C-alpha cells in the first residue's frame, strides 16, 4: 500500500468520526503525511465523489458525503 492509499483510508475514517469539517493541514497532521500527500489523497476522494469541500475565506473544509 502506498502512502497516498494509506492516507486516503485514514482520511475517510477521520472524516467519519469528525463531522465538523477539517482543513488539509489538520488532515495531514492527523494522518502524519505531508500536506502534498494529503492534498493528493483529498483530490482523489473529491474526484470519486466521496468528500465535499466547503470554502470559507482562505480555507477549505472537507467533509465526508453521506
């Protein structure tokens, strides 16, 4: 399993539990990967329609779709 695949699984699990929405920085810290790897994982999840993104000012909050 690659780092990105591991990050994808972990991000899905984190967003199932924490429904308030998290930034890329918060997700990268919780999965212990770089922001770049977290961004790639998030982009894949967003492309697959698994997560939704809500921009707030400079930040983007990421949520798991129900």
